[in-house]
């Protein structure tokens, strides 16, 4: 479906055509509803095109600019991580650049000095924030929420999983009752449903399931390997197949750092992103990886939120995630935009039962290769 049929203005359509050929399912369903001013509950995975599905209509709604007081933002987008805050703000900036009504978007998050963010708040129309840093700015009278016309909760399930429920409730109390609320989540758990019941008014529910065709674009493969040989196997796969852009998932910050050290020692340029890394280091690693200047990015599940690369060819599960849903989220980083991708999982003996459960949930059998058949010497 073309964006021309969704009710967006011509200046936005011109900007969209440079980025998208056709509208994704979430965009087809969400954009007209948001333009109508209704509340929305969207259930959609990362990589489904959901960011543009709320950014585009929100920008259009703001073109009828109402004079506002300084530091009284019109749009507030709450997100769980620094990386996602930057990503969402970049999408707002990208699509607003060609609009006749100029709008200022600002991303704010913890882990960096608050003073520059306080100074930059002046003149901001759209604020993308993590809950904790937003409350710090409010406590310092750097921003006020009483004029918010549109509230966006992106990846609400992850915000709640990270323990932001108390902060979110504090924010809700500062918002005007007359507003439009847009809530996106990968899952609809009890806590997310509570937000829906208490803070959304007659929302239109939109659920986008990862269709079979897009799953089929992801080639899945697993290797049975002894834990002591995992590092060697990882290097073997990257070097023997000349992988130039690989996202590697691990279960802990310590493991991420250890894997990076071993890769760099063996001539494979790699960097890690996780909660203990400085904001500058994380953003620098992510930028290099997105632009192809970094071969391997090693990430924990939480830090990986905000990594959105349209043509990522390889994802490797160095360790299995705890839930089948997290597994699907991980491998869904590849096989996007109708481009094929490959997801590889490294398994040892104790992983097989859990991996069997994951395959059953996916309704897909994944071939498992025994590494005894491989010559890993020299890697």
C-alpha cells in the first residue's frame, strides 16, 4: 500500500518516498487512526516499522502549530533506553527536516551530564526521554508537561520490565487529561494492560504478528559445541564466511567484554554495548557498526534495544536467551525489509532442551550441526 492513501500531507509524502517504497502493515493501520486523534494500543515487534507509524502522523498533527510557552513540550515520547531515545529522535528529525513548520526534537537520557540537556530544552516541541532523566529535568524546572498534546509510550513492556513503573506513574500524574496517547509494546502483559485500562481512552488496538514470509527470510542454523570451544567457533564462523557485519548476543555484561577481548586479540574488530559502558562509548560503537566501520557488535538484550539496521546480514546467539520471545526478538534483527538474513545459535549439551522449547514455540525446526565435523584449528 502506498503512503498517498493514508491521509498524510504532501510535504511528508515527499520525504517518505526517499525512505520507503510502500507502507508496512503497522504503518497502514496506525497512521490513519493516529491522524484521527484516537488513542492507539499497538502490539508490534522491533523491526516492524512502528517508529515511523507514530512519527509520521504526529509530525502531521503538529503542522497546525499552536503557539506554545517555552519549555512546555507538545509531544512526549517515553522510551526504555538511551539508544532507543536517540533512534526515535533521529527519525523525528529526519522526517521533519522538509516540513514548512519547523519543529525541534530533543532526546534526553541518563548516564550523561544533565546541564547540557537542561540548556538544550529551550524551544523543544518534541521530547524523547527515558523516565528517570525526564523526572530529573522536571524536578529542576527545565521542562513542563501541562501542555502535552500527544503522549507516546514506545516499548512499554520493556520499560516496565526495567522497573520504570513508579517513574511512569509519576509522569502520568503531571500530564493533562485531555491528550492523545499512543502505546506500543511487543507484548501485552498484565502491567501493560493496566496502563491501557487506566490511561488510554477507548483505544484502537492494532496487533501486527511477524508474518510467515518475513520469518522465512531468516535462515536459522545452530551448532552443537563444547562451552570451551564457543570462542573458537565464533571466530571460525566470522572468518571462514567473511562476515563483515555481525550482531552477537550474550547474556551478561561480563561475557560481552570477554568475547570482545578475544575477538580483538584475533584480528576481528569488535566492540560491546551494555549498561556499564559510557554513553559516548555506546553511541560511538553503535554508529561505527551501523556504518560498516565495525565488524562485530556484542550486545546484551537490553542494550540492543534501539539497534535498527535495515540490511543486517548476520545475528549470532553466543548464548541462548531465557525466553522464546527474546529469541524471536533477537533473530528478528535480521531478515528485514524483504532482505534475507541468517541467525546462528551456539548450543552446548544443557541448551538442547530449552532450544527444543524455542523451536516448538516458533513452529520451526532448526538444523543443528555438530562441530566435530569442523576443522577449528588456527582460529
